[in-house]
């Protein structure tokens, strides 16, 4: 009946940028001060470990959760919960904006080999293999920002634009792109609403 329940006990009134259901751990929230776990019986959130940073995305590989935190560079931006503590892992590129988990962890974002040159911007997706990364990068996207990644049933990655410019999929060596550039009308903002 359009009733909304308050589920902020424990976590308080703070921004939550990511939610993820993790087998064995339940619902996790990536918030402005770390990762929180929902206790259904108690009807409250409790902090998962001592991570005290802005968490921008969550993913899981099996029952192992991963958190992406806000920081500069590649060091200590990625954390993996080992059951007792958050372990730091370096990301493959500085501008990682999104995580996804399949049989491995994936990062996606934007790389700019020449910082002052927007035309040199390249999207990338990187899969974690052992202790390293396998990076796939391209400058063929119709948009120059990536803020989301997901995988379809065939295992192909789909990228989403941060400003809602479009979505694109990489299947082997070919791209499928669905884009709405902001030139159709004066109030056009792309395929989706801004930041959609």
C-alpha cells in the first residue's frame, strides 16, 4: 500500500552507493564509511570489518565479497573480504568505476594514456587471473566514460556510460552499441537520464 519501511538501524542516515547479495553473508551495503551487513532477525545493519572508507561499488566471486573504495591512483582501492578482514588489492587502472563478479572479479572504467587529451580516452574491462589482471581496452566506444559493467548469458561484457550516453557490448572483436548522443534537442541528455 505504498508503505515504506525504515531500514537504517545501525547504519544511520548516510549515502549507500552499492548493494550486493552475497551467498553466506546476505545483503551487503557499500556506504560512505565502509561495508555493512544486514541482519534480518535484528532488523539492523552491522559493520563488516574495519574498513572505514567511501565504498563506491561491491561485487562477489562465489561467497567472497569485493569492495571498491574512493581513492587516488591504483593502490588500496580494491579490498577483498577473507572472512576476518579486508585485504588490499591493487586495481589495474586508476580510473576503475565499476566491479562485477562471474567466475572471477572484473573491473571496468576509463583509461587516459595522455591525461590532457580527451580523444585518447579508452574504455577497459579487466579480469583478475590469479594475482594479475587481463586487460581488454578499446577506443571504439561512442561515449568516453564508463561507470558500469555487467555480463550477459554468453559471457560478453556490457559497458554503461556514466552520463547516460549509451551502453555497449564487446563480443569477440565486434562491438554492439546503443547510444543516444545529446544532439536531438536542446534538452537532450543522451540515451538515459543524466547519471542513469
